[in-house]
C-alpha cells in the first residue's frame, strides 16, 4: 500500500489580483521506506507540493492520501495531530528554536507534541543524537554550532517521533556542497536505519543523483519520473 | 508545564533590554501603588483612631431622633434609667464589646466671673470614659491626667479666648429640660487639645456634676459610646447591637433607640471614602500601565517570532499549546516586575517608617505617618498585575495560536 497517493491534484493561489496555478493535475504514488526527490527550477511547484503532502496546505482540487488519510478531511487541530504523529519536517533554514539547546530541540516534539514520559524521551533523543553524531554538542545552542550541524539536528528532530514520512524542502540550499552531500548521506542512512520515507525537494543537480526515485516538475506539471537503476517514465 | 516556564524565561532573557524596561515599568507601577496604599491607609487609620479613640468611640447608641437634633443637644431626648438598663442589657448580650461610657451632653454658659461664653459639655464617668476613648487623656495639654468631681476639662480655644488657666475657678450655668436655670462652681483641672470632628471642642465634667447642674431627679443619659475589642468587626457588632435593640419600641410604635457607627457620626468618613476611591483609581492606572506594556511586548514577541511559531506549528504543536506558551511568557514578565516592585515598595515603606514623616490634620499637628502594608494588600496588587498581564497576553497569544503554519514559515 502506497504511503502517499496523489490523484489529479491542483493548487491555485491568488497573488493580489493575479491567479497563479502552482500545480496542475499531478498524480503519483510514493511507497513506504523510499528516498524520493522532487526536482525542478524555481516556481515549478516543489515547495507547494511538499506543503500539501505535509498537511500544511490543502489542494484546490484532487485527492491526496497520506498514510491512508485524506488530508482534505482534516481540520486545523486534526492536521496538527496528524503532522505530529506521522510527519517530520526538515527546513531549508534549519528552523531550530534558538532558546533551546541541541538536546532540547530534538526533544521538543516528544515533549510538546507527543507528550511522552521522560525516560522514553531520553532514550529516543540519545539514540538520535548518536545517529547524527551530535552527542558532544547536545548542550550547545543553535547559534553555537555550524550550518551542517544545525541541519543534522533538524534531521534528528524530524526523526525523533518515529514518523512514517520526512519532508525536506531544499535541505541543502544553505550548505556548502561537501556539507550538503554529508546531510543527504545522513538522510539516506537514517532512512535505512529507521525505515522512514524521505521526500525532499532540490534544484541542486549534484545531490539529485542520490535519490532512489526522482520526480521532475516543470510549471506545476510532472515532467518525468526516474527510478535508480534506469527505470524512466514521463 | 515546567518546560513551558523554562522556554518563557529563556525567551524573556533573549530580549534582555526590552524585558528589563517592561519589568521596570510594571515594578514602578507596583511600587507607587503599594506606597500610596501604605501611606494613605496609614493616614486614614490614624485619623479614624484619633476620632474614635479620643472622642466618638466606635459605636454610639442614642434615643431615636437624638442624632438628627445633636447640634441642639436636646435634653428631652435623653434616655431614662429604664431605657439605659435596656441599652446596657443589649450591650452585655452583644459579643465583641470591650467598654462603654454613658454620657450626659448639654450646652451651657461658661463664666469666669468677668466674662461669659457658651460651651458644649459632656458629663462622663471618668473610669468608663477612659476605657471607651483611651486617647482622650492624651489630648490633655495642661493639668492633671484626668478630672475628679467638681473639676472641669475645657477646650484649648476656649481657655485661650477667655484667658483661663489650670486651677482657675469657673461657673457653669445651664438650663434643664423643665426650663429652670442652675449653676455650679468648678475648678479647671486641664486644658484639652482641640480635635477635628464632632465633639472635638467639647468640655468634660464628672457625670454627677452634670446631673446636679441639670437638676435631674434620676440620672439620664444622652448617649452611650461603645468601644469594640476588634475594630475590624465594627459592622458585625453594629448589626448585633441593632438587632438586640430592634424590639424596643416607643409608645408610637417606632424604634426607641438608634445605633450609629463612627461612620455615620463623623464627616471624616467622607474623606476616608475619598481615599478609598483614590486608591481604586491608582489601581486602575496600574492596570492600564501593565495592560499596555505587557500587550505591547507580547505583540512584538509574536511578530518577531512568526517563523518560530510556524515551525512549532508545522511539527505538530497544538494551537492551545502555542497559546499557553505566550501567556506563560506574559505571566513570567508580570511576575518578575511585580516581584521587583513589591520588594522596592516594601523598602520604601520601611524607609518612610524609619524617617518618621510628620503631617498636620486640622488642629492636630505633628502626626507621625507610619505607613503599613498588609499581606492582603501586597497579594492583591501582585494578583492584579498578574491577572492583567495574562489578559494583556491573550490577544497576541491567540493571534500566534491561530497562525497558519504555511504563512508563518514564509514570513521574512
């Protein structure tokens, strides 16, 4: 059973008096524990699509099922609950909470969203800190660590709730190429270790090749699908 | 909850200057309110104590209609022995009464043989009067501690105007209720400091002398002044005494007696009420200061942290949790300001007490202001600040909780 099923989804925006069609009838399926990338130039609809899959926005038309849930049926609170239980986010600007330490940033979703007991939180955060190699920096604040380290913390925060799906919108855009490659490698390692589906958007051609499945977007349309190993559609 | 407080405190520390400025504003407001409450309360209580403990007593009982005609000191509205016994029985049956003093009040002529003027007099039992209005003794400026039979205490202004000294012999002449005039020679045993309020310029003589001058066949009483064990129970005792006397009717079927607290007898009660109204408005100003400053800070906090709000909302934080995060922040800021203001207020009150500020009120000079703060005043002011701060945080916190994560994440 596919984790994400999109059927003919459209997304329209109104920018001032101008109507913008960001997505124009996209249909695709994403299987569990896959490493998927959406690529395309600026304005192709990558971020819009990720926002829809992440239940941060709703399609204007079409059906979008994530983890067997029709996201159109979710209200405000239910959306938040759904995101907290099923989805992890990695942001381009890392978006760590500046007043929390590395440890507390990773712990935040367990404490404030899932409200897990302290021993369980300690176990999960310690595991993730080790997995992303940030144990020694656990007591530092975000402004005391590098960009690459921040993104590692963001990866750990996204994974700590054991989500089925992690969405990363341009996760390497603010990193140098070496660090960007390391972050993608980390994400792949995490995907193998935790069997989590990773969907990320990028326009960086150097890291595109790291995806197992690649969707090309152009002007809000799906221009092609490539699976590693030569399978190509579109 | 502990984590919410920790995050709130860290966010406040993040903008140190703004936090300190706002907390200072709140603290200054709290400081002024506490010092005003302490000083005005002290002034009010001091004057009330002066009035009740040196003249009026806490409660007075009269025959019905006496207070309305009190300027005339009507002898026809005195209580007879039977009526006085009823009043004494009611007093003894009402808990919370420490002492009482029957008084015969009358107006008369005061003559030094060379000059004559009018005077208002209270005939009192010295022991009972001393127990009921203990500060009366402190108003004796010259002469002995208290008067005996055949002696008279006269007000300062009268003594000055008539050139009378302690030890002089004077004559008191009065008309009794039957219209016959009588006089008696008395020795001036002391000069009384004039006081503000009703009875503040009256003379005092022994009740037996008053009875003799007024040629009463049996002792009569114009009023009974009552002192309570606990002034805080004034209204309870008043209700109890009123109830105890409510069955006593005159021939016309109306109430025989009337009971008044000092509030119904002294014009200072209106000043006391004005002080309470001023305190209320000062508290309103504090509310305005706290509301505006906390609301302003929280609006800024929300505006500056829109992307953070977007992030925590995106990762699944429920709106009510975001709401509580900002409310707790406003609460912590108010708590900080209230704590500083309370400490500063207590320090200023302590300093004022050690400096011993003096003031004059009416004829009384050199009254020492001793500001006092009650725990309930401090708690009430702190509670006002905190509750208003939470209310002031509500709107920005609600705005934060209602933000669409996608729009918040796009905010630059």
